[in-house]
């Protein structure tokens, strides 16, 4: 995996060097540990919307998605009905895919069930976090962990949660740290995700 030094002198994963949207997302969000349920829910939904598209497309529409889906408040989205589906299908600011819109509503309902059983989405997802001592040199599209988590979510009734989607979710939320060797963001991301894991009660090696 390529590392590129930007005009600001910072070495980044190649994909995060440009454009500016990617650079900010790479530096400030990607790989940083997240335990907030709303943000976890938002991300897994947006990764579902990304299927077949580029993340840059979704990133540039993210504010529109947040407006359309009540800030990804799980309880509110779980209560969306047919009028909301029609409203969202008419919203040119998001990806108007009926299956993905309905999936988001379904997944909100399933998320409530997960919270009822586990206490929070963070308590459900973070035990799947993977920790290594050194930065990676290559980045897979899926792993055994993402495949197993995908199967578990599907058994629980979630949709648009294939292994690739789930691995992208894990990368973004800090469940893995795929900033590659030489990227200056690896260390700060690693500190943040280990701190989050400990706060959630995960025994970090």
C-alpha cells in the first residue's frame, strides 16, 4: 500500500492524500476509535449505501443523509414509515435507492434489539476489535473477523452488511487500524482506539 507525502509534509495512506475531502476524513476520522452508538449506526448504514459506489460520493452527501435520516437517531429511524420512504426517494441530495433506504430503517429496528440485548452497539461491536503491535503493509477487502461478524448480523436480521461492507465499517470506526506503515496517522489512531476499547471494557493486549 502506497504512502504519499502531501504538500503539508505529512505522510498519509495513498488513498487519503487527495482530494481535500479524503484528506480530512483520513486524518481526523478514519481508524479513530468510536463508541458512540449513533455514529456507529450512521457508519454501518452509510457503508451500506456505498455498495457499488465510491466512498467519496457518500462522504460528499453525508450531511444530506444526516438531514434525511434524522441525524441517524436510531429510535427515530426505526419509526420511519412509508411516507418517509417516499420522502427519501424524492431527496436528490442522497442516494435514492429504495432497497438501501428500507434497509436503513430495518437496521435501526435491529439495532434497537441489539442494544436491548447487549446494552449498546459499542458493547456488541467492540469485542470484534483486532489489535496488532505494528502498522500493516497491505490492506485486505475482508477478513475472517468481518466475515463472521457479517454472518452474525445477517442472522440477526440486518441487511446490506456483507463482509466487505463490515470490514470497511471496522476500518472506519477503529475496530482495526489499517493506516499503513509509514502513515503518520497510525499512532494517533492506535492510541484513540485502544482508549475506547478500554472504556468499553475490552482487555487490550
